[in-house]
């Protein structure tokens, strides 16, 4: 079949929608630039190697350049060249020698190949970024492809897991399956493996309801990493907000993403995307010109007032997207809606969420981004999670986001780590974290689920390393172990602290296992939304690396064989039992913060705190920094009038303790003991419960409507 000739000119077309859209007769192209003087559409051969035509966009309406290409077909490969002033001191960095990726590109073709021509300025110039580079960057640039986005979703419905029943599993798409020998090689590390029935069965076995994927938007392999022989593994360097990362598509087809989500939904599992709308991959003024910088630098980025050559860097990544600009905010909202409507994702975790809420006077829970998302009829109905900090002024904003957003709660992480390490003075702080961090979130009618509780995440130690290393070991990153945090609240649990990492010492291994299980129990038996890190369920190690962002190798990839070792199987069963208890017990479906105001029987309130003697804690006991025990009692009435009571007994000390259970006298059952997780559930025959060192024990009882039973 012969291909239709390329038109020599564009028809005016329409300014909406932005991006490239095929209507069966041709393609409408629309791209925003407020400060450009001319925009050229560049058409390429199907493999992206040969530029076939440059067509001037004929119209600009309300700062949107647009044109219609008749007879153009799906599969058209394109990019833009944008003319305008090259005046870095005034924020303008137009350079038509640089091919630019459409910010609304749905699919990419061809890799980015690093070369000096990708930079808008001459790298070797003594004037740094002030001298424009006139070399053509097209041969090194990925291009956009016009695609058909139709897909037969059948009866797909979002699982819509209630927040109070949500259990999040944070995972890296590539790392999940790269070491799965039972998959075809080309499927490993891709969406084709994400919905593999064996992986879905694993999530079901654990009791996970929601998988949260590290960035799957197309991202840049940073030049400084390539020069070190490393790769950007985590993906927090976005190249396109609409196109999936090409390396994550086993056959290069976008529908692979949709099939994976369709199958996970059929299994009742939600999919949340970790998204990076706070900065782009273009870095600071010395970074490459790939898309937004060349389209309209002064609009897309926040620049230093009075010194527009430089970028405001609240993100620590060189630049900050200017969400105060309506077209930039539109791009982000359009992207979010696109992933919900086109790919049926169930929510988003916003990287450096404080940046998204920063206005001219600092962070504002009423910022335009939050207002726009929360009033949106599509976005306001999905799960929204913020990482509530960044490096900018006033960047730490845990608990200060608006209702409708959940937040990563690093105070939970730090407190749980310090308590189980045996640090002094943690009792009161832990009490707050166990009950949804009401001190942070109980305002503006927010719910306990707003606290995303975690002990580990992709950024930092794994659970195994948290109990095996006293210090980070990031030498493999090539930065002389300077990268990554030094404040890990970790310990290696050897008697003199000298045994870092692997050991054959059974006593050290036993202690490490007890502490790890106690921390896992604390996470999964706390009010709030628990988040597991993939691999922690079998104690995966990264050999002490707490910043594995550049380790796209076996250091970071999950080794599923480890889940079949005795240690791995034991930990998986521990997590399964804990999540089963969480799903079964009414205390963990509580939608309200508890403040001890409801009394079900004399002395039995909805929440209470006790010492080992079974008596309520006194102010002196709360303030005693050397106390390392805590008993939390919770009570909740069901629809039949029965009151369900649980008691969580914690002992972070080095010696066993005996807890006398608080009144009233009930028939208690031991449901879980982290020191002996193999023990079945069993009734207690006396009101005293021993708790081993570094251990957590969960007990339960019921109170009938007519009295104790």
C-alpha cells in the first residue's frame, strides 16, 4: 500500500485539545508556548531517524500554537522546533536547532542518545549557558508517536477499596520481576509480568489490596549516571507525563499497561502510580534542552525573581515546575485525568507534594493545585497521597495537607524504628503513632486513614537492613558513601555493634528476626493506612545501601527464591497472619480517631493506655524516658451490640516482662506473638501475659451486650 504524500502546509486546526489527535481524516496538533515567535512541526520516518518535513504551525490562539495535517495517519512520528529569543537572563532559552518532545506525547520511539548537541548552549563555551549551540539534536532525541488509544475494557470497575481497609504494597515495576526465572526473558521487568497470576496470588496470600508503583512515566537516563556505568532505576526524572516508560513495555504496545491493570482490577487489586510533577528531567540552567525548556522556559519553570537565568530549586533536582501558571497546571491535571480515564488507575502518590502546594508566600493547603484536584469530578474520586516534604523553605508539611489527601507519615517511621531500637523517651510518641497520629491529622474532619504508616520505603533501608546495619553502605553508587541519609535509626544487633550485615551467629540472627517482626507487627496493627515495601515480607536485603536509586541490578531486584527459604517463608506467614487479623478485627476498620470519650463498661473506654501492672499510666510514667513497654487497649461496638476489645502489648527492652491485663475481667485469647509467630491462636488461662524482649503480643476478647462473657 502506498503512503499518502505529506502535505506541504498545515491547515489552521484547533487549539484544543493539546497534543496530537487523529480524527480518521488527519491529525490536529496543538502545543502551548506564550513567548515563542514561531513553532515548527517536524515529521519523521517511522523509525524516527529521518526528518521528512518541517511545517510551520499556522495559528496561535490564546498562546496555543495549532495546525491540522490532512491525510496523516496513526503512527505519525513527530517533534517540534520552536523559535524565539535566546536570552537566559530574561528566562528565554529558545533554540530551533533543538528538537523538542511534545509535553502531551502519548508514546515515544527511539532512545535518547547522549551527545553535546542535546544542550541548548555550547558546553565548552567560557560563557557557560549564555552561548547558544546550533547543532541539530534530532538524531539523538526520542520522538512522539500518534497513537490509537481505544481499548475494550469490558466490565472493568475500580475495586474502590475503602480507605480503612486499604493495605498498600510499594513496588518497583522492573524490580518485581527481573529475577523471575519462571517468566519469559522479554517479559521480565515489564507490565506483562505485573499481572502474572502467581504474583497476584502472592498479593492475595498476604492480604494486600493496593499496589503502588514507583514512576512508570517515561524518564531520562541521566548523563552523569551513564558516565559512571550506572542507570536511573527509580525513575524520578520525568521525560514525559503521558507516555509510559518504553522499557516497561515487553512488546512496545501501550495496551500492555491496560491489560495489566484490567487483570489486577479483576483480582480486586487497586493500582496507584507514584508521579513526579514537581520537577522535570531537564535539570538546572546547565541541563539539556529536551522539551519544556525549549518550548517556553519562562512559563514552565519557576525562575529566580530578578535573575531569571537561574531556577528555583525547591526539589533538589535543579528545577521546579511552575504550577502557578494556568497552562502548566492544566498540563498536570490533564495528565492525571488521562491516567485515570485512559488507563483506569486508582490513585496517585505525589512525589515532593509540598512543592505542588507552594505558592508565592510558601506552602498553602489552599494552593491552586490542591483546589483544582479536589474539585475535579474525576480526580477527587481516586486515592490521593502526598509525600509532604521537599527541600524548599517551610518544606516539611506532614499533617498540613487539605482533607482528601493522605500523607506519608515519616514520624511513624522514625518513632517505630527508635522505639524498637530501644531509644529512650519514645513511649509517648509511639502512643500517638499507634492511633493514626491524631496529633497531626485530627483536624478539618480528616480520618485516621490520612496517615500512611510505613517503617521502610524505596528510599532508605529495607526491613532486613534496618536490623542488620548500623550505618549505610552506599559505595556501589560511586559517591564515596556520601549520598543517602546518615540518620537511619538502625542497629546491627551484635553485642558490641561490630557485626555489620550478614552473619552466621544464631543469637544475632534471632534478635534481628525478633526486632523485624516486632516492627512489622507495629506497622500492621496500628490505626492508619499501612504501606509495605516489596520484599520486606521475606526480609530482602540491599546489602546496606539506603539510596539504591541508581542500582538497576540484582542489588535492587527482588529475589523470589529468598521467599522460599525458612526465614523467608516464616516472615511471609507472619505478614499474612497480621494482615488477616487486621482485616478480621473491628478495631482496624475504625473510621474515627479515638480519644477515650466513649465508655462501654465501667473502666472500659474506646482507648486506654496501661503499664505492665495493668493500671492506667500516670503522668510520671508517661514522661519516664527509660520506659520501653506500652499496652494499648482498644474497644469497638459492632452492629449486634457486642464490644470487641484488643490489647497490644509491646516490649522493646532486653528482658522479658509480664503484663497483668487491665480490667474488666474478660476471657482473653492470644492472637499473635511476634517472638513466637508459629504459635496458633489460643485462649489464656490466667490474666498475666509474658512478653519476650523485642516483641509484640496481640490479645482479643468480646463483651456481650449484657455483660462480660
